[in-house]
C-alpha cells in the first residue's frame, strides 16, 4: 500500500504541482502592501481569471500548506486523505477547473484501485492470517486435549493398579494378623505340645519292643 501511495504521490506532483496555488487576485491590491493571493482566493480557471483579476501564485496551499501536490510530502498526505474517501471529490472539482477535466481520472483511480481494491486486498490478507492463526490455535487446543485425555486414562490405570496392590497388601496384612493372633494365643503352645505327645505315642505303638 505504501508503494502505491508513493507512486500516486509522485504522479500527483508531476501532474498537479503548483496548480492549487494559482489564484485569481486583484493586482491593484499589490500596491497597497497586500500579502498577495491566499488559499481563500478563487482558483484560476485553467490559467485565466475574470476581468480585473490576474492569475497569481499564492504563498501556500490550503490547510496551512499541508494540502495539494507541491511536494512529495504534501502529495502523500493528500493521496492518503483521498484513499480514506475524505475530500477527494473537492480535489477532483478544483483540479478539473484549474488543470483539465481529465484530472478526475487520477482521483477515480485512487478511489477504485487503492481505496477499494488495495484495501480489500489488505483486509483479505489480514483475514487469511487471522484464519491461519485461529486454525493453529484450534490444532493446539486439540493436541492439548488429546494429551490431557491420555494423561487421565494413564492416571486411571495407575489408580486401578494401586488399588489392586493395596487390596492385596490389605489381604496379606489380615492373614498375617490372624496368624500372629493364633501363634500368640496361650492355646497354641498346648496344641503343639499335644501334637508332640500324640506323635510320640503313635511312633511308640508301631515299635512296641
């Protein structure tokens, strides 16, 4: 867009440089210490003025010299203003009277080629970039969601395994507690002693002699 603005600004300087400073002014006022023509005086109509007035060059353009096509800087400002569709019709009318009716082609080119086509192209590029960024964000969210699901499934599997191991440990602990209670019981020694006596009697009965 900046390149297009610069190209139109250079074209504007070549075509309309100084045209908006050509003002009709009464020469008799020059002898009365007048400052000369200003931007408020009427434009010269293609180098001619009404009877009694002469076409003279004003010191500066309108808007304190910021408008017009006298320099590259002011020309770029004017082109940008026309791209925004603000005041382009006024410049078209003034330059059509001051230079040529064909001046309207220049401003129509700015409006249609730059303001409409180029700006829409820029908006399309921005939209495509935004769509690409949103697509990347969507893929990233899907990847994060998939990893989160895998992590949750892994945590569930680990939790089930832990519960199974804990249940086995609890079962073993219960068995150990029961066995310890039996061993520490006062009847356990008596039962063992009884088994020894019975075993001795059984062995003695098999070998009586």
